[in-house]
C-alpha cells in the first residue's frame, strides 16, 4: 500500500475511533463496505449498519451486500423502503435523489435513536465531489458524517485498502439505484424497474462488468465500458438484440460515450 494511502487510512481509523457509537448507511458497495469494516475494527459491537431494501435495489446486489456484512461481522438491519408509497419519487422529479435520501436518512436516524446509537455515517468519498449528487445536500441537512471524505480518500485508494484487507468486493464496479436508469419526469413503475433489473442481470451473466441499462420509453440505451462495447457489436450482438426485443423495446441502442466504472 502506498505511504500516502496508509496515512489516510490511519486518519480514518483515528476519526472513527472517536465516535461513541456509529450506524453505517450501508449499500454493500466498495465504499460503505470499507467504512463498515473499519468501524467494526475500531468500535467492535458499538457499530451497526442499515441497508434499505426497495424495488430499486437489485436482488443480486442485496445478496452480495448481506454476504459482505457477514464477512465483516457487523450487525445489519435490513429496512424496507417503499418507493411507490411516495408520490414524489414515483413522479421522478429532478430532485428525486434528494427526496429519496432525505427519507432514508429520516429512517436511519430513527433507527439510530431506537438502538441507542449516537451518530450516522455514510460512504461518500472525494471522487463523489466531482459529480452532481443531489443526495449530498440531504446528508448535510441530516447531520450524517462522511469519514472517508474527511480522510480525503478517493475510489482508487479505497479499492487499494479494501484489497489489502481482503474485503470480498474490493474490485466491485460502482453501482447506483435503479431509479437512476430513467429520465427525470418519466413516471416510475414497478414493472419498468424490474425490467431494468432483469436486463442488467442478463448483461452481468454475459460477463459484462461496466455498464448501465437506460430506459427511454420504447428505446433502451446501453451505457458500456470499452470492452463491453466491443462485445456488444461482436460476439453478443444478436443475443443482446433478441433479449431486449423480448422485453418489448423497439430500438436497442449503444451510447458512444463509454463508461469507466
């Protein structure tokens, strides 16, 4: 591990050790898994994690997240989050992410209070500052701590530390909730969200690593990494077309702007 990364890791450990107790806002991704692992290391049984289950959280990722929490040994609360009971989320406005995060934080803070836990923390890190993330405002308003960001850790360094700690998902591609696959103002339905989940499982089963499936009415837009783009136009072209047509997409398109995560 690089000396600079080791220094940041030591700061992370020191910062987390100062908490009396801590509830981790957990998704099973690389960032929140590292945060949960360090919290467990430093606080022992004075830390727990919460994961919000919803129609927009893929079932395969849920299973992987539960496995990672088990490996770490942290107590995990699986909490239901009902998207379709919130008309604002269903209408999918530009501030959907903010509204969603705000509601989740409210539930997390209530859980922390119930469990006698003094603070809530999430896995935000410095690379998140480079992109527009409306949910960040909700984190700030809710008083949620971001220890990885405070330690000035970026995604590359988090993967480096996670690999050294032998965390099972150290090289897992970045993920986001399935609501992000729809353009704002397009009404969200359980049927369409499930369709996207099935579609992304299909690509994952083909061996694709870096991708998103974007829904645009009867058009599907595949956002792919460089290798995945080659495969989409090569050996898997016909399979992809047939599969997405079976999901009632009229047009199957590939975004020429490639993904790197």
